[in-house]
C-alpha cells in the first residue's frame, strides 16, 4: 500500500552507478537568475502621460552565453523596449536578465541548444514580468510581451547559418 502512487522508482537505466562513485550521467540545472542591468527612461514625463496618439513600439532582444567555470555558464537575455510617437519618446526600458546554468557531462552539441533556446525560454517569463512592472512603474499601462518561440528561432538561425556556410565557396571564408 505504501508503494502505490510513489513517483520515485528504479528506472533501470543502462550503465548504472560507476564503481568508484563518480557521477557520469549528463545533468543540467538552473543555479540562479538575476537582474544584471535595468534601465528605465521616462524622458517626457509628465507631458507624455497626456499624449493621445498610439505610440510605435519597438522590442529588441538578444541572447548571449558565456562560460563562468568549466561546469557553469551564464545566459544573458537582453530586452530593449521603446515607445515613441510623433511628439517624442514616451519611455525606454532596457533589461539584461541572466541565469546561471550548471552543466555536467553534456556534449557541446547538446549544450549549445540549451544555452541559446531552452535556457532563454526558462528565463523569459521572469524577464517579461520585470519589463511589465518597469513600464507600469513609469506611469504607463504594463507592457505585456508576447511569448517567444526560442526553439523555433534557434532552429531558424541554425538553418540560416548552414545556408550561408554552403553559399560561401571553400577558402573564401
């Protein structure tokens, strides 16, 4: 009776524990996440609160990753949001949101997609909330960013890089 509903089970994975106790199975985990940089500019307040024209919104983002230690990587998700109209700039929010990722026994061909697609997907909801709160705290309705398909973007960029590499003749890189 005690074993019913138990979610911990022996998965009988091949290549079980190594005799010397060394853990050689691949592992990836989020260690921490944090705001590295946050800038909010509200250059035309309070006049901009009276503007009735719908602003042009620009949202740019960039993903980078770097090695901190052999088994620790930092993923940085940069998001810039600008609201402009014919009367001027209402607000600019710039956020660099980061996560520390621990990786052990993960090959480069598995680490790269995690660092540039899956990791940003995990971090994005938290960065989205910070952007929404910053815009609201600047006196405007919260900016709710649409979800981003980081995996789709990653696959698209890989395809573009491959097409570019195939188009450049050998020796002319």
